[in-house]
């Protein structure tokens, strides 16, 4: 049996996307925990009234060594990338983009969007696949009803449903909607560690209370997770999981690498080369990379 306690991770507010930034709540990475499985990044935003905030307008920017996972609760985002993909991100549909050796993309909320609300997640690619070619995938998971809850499994397997979207390590990603007062016990892989990110409502995870925007972490060893919606309204959360990621990573800006030199080279390639390709159709300039800190970037892994 693994560690039975639930660790609570609280987010910090971060401006996203340069001069036309919107504010997001970032739960991963942080000092207390860099990874949950291969999940290495979690931004949670909204409900954001677009008329007041201006919505999302993230100019073309690069990625290496990761996959991006976009999942919305409301609103719509236009995605363009240097693979040539031009797709809509809609509620209840996963868009997964593979950066690998290098990709660039833009994200802009659509004119019809009045409220923007969702999560943006990253998955670290294992060393054997982190230079894989750029790719893009889309899937609209069917709702699955279990006692007291409705699930949408966008990656991996839960409650008898399996996503067809391919990943390079075993992963779990699912949206959970819990009825008022519901208690739901979900069978999970005991080899996985898990993170439950609460979007709305008051939930307990294996007896530990979580408030909106908090993430509850559980170590490997659990064969089931019990969630209780202690409020009189519907609750929503995103469940993430995967086996512990056995590699250390260096994360800086939009890059996931293994060494300081690799990150510095990726920045140089973005600023001066054609490694990442061109994002066509975006109305505006691409983002410049910030300066890399003078001190050496350090590799970090999972907390033992």
C-alpha cells in the first residue's frame, strides 16, 4: 500500500501570452511537485467574461519535448500550428498537439465566445520519444454515467471507457461531473499516481477536503479513489494520472528538455532558425522568447 495521505497543491496566478495576457491559475509545476505521471503542467482558467477581459490571444510560440492537451468547459478557441492544423477547441473535446523536436502554434478565443473556461495541460515526452515528429489529434469522448457522476475520458481508461488518443506513456485524463451530494468510488490503476483538480464545487478526495482551484495528489498504491460532493450544487473536476515519470526534466518557458544546453539551443532556434516551422493565418507577430537566466537551468523530477 502506498502513501495514504492526500497532498493539497494550491495554484498561483500567472499572466499568459505576452502583452495581451489573460490570467490563469497554475498548479503544476511548483516546488512541492513537478510531475504527476508524465503530466508536467496544468493551467486552469475562467469562467472568464471575454467582454471584460478580452479573452485569449496567444501569438505563435514554440514547444519542444512535450504534448499539449487543451480541454474546455465553455467557450471556443481557434488553434493553428506549424503542422498546418487549423482546428477549433470546443467544450468536451480534446485537442492534443505533439511538439517533439519542435512545433509552433497560436491560440485565440473565437468572436462568438462570451465566457472562456477550461484547462491547458502538458505531458512530458519520455527520452526515447522526445524528438518525435510534430503531430495533432482530436477526440470527442462520449459521456459515461456512473452512480452519481458523469465522466468524459479524454486520455487513457476509466469506468470502462478508453480514449483512442495515443500517448507515449500510460496516462489518465478525465472530466468528472458530480451530482449534488454524490459519493463516487472509481477503480483506478494502483501503479498510477493521481491528481484531482477541482474546478467548481466542494469535494473531498479520500476524505480530504478540496476547494475550487486546488489539486489533490495521491501517490501510487490506491486501487480506488472516493470522491464526495459535499455541496448542494453540481461539482466538476479533472482527474489526471500516470505511473511515476522516471526521468528528470528541465522546464523553461515553453520547452521541456533534459539539459540547460538543450533549452538554450531551442531558444536560439526559435529566434533565428526555421526548426519550428511557420504558423499561417494568425493576425499578428509571433512571440519573442524571453532571455534565458544567466544561471544554469536545473533538472527536476518527481518527489520521492
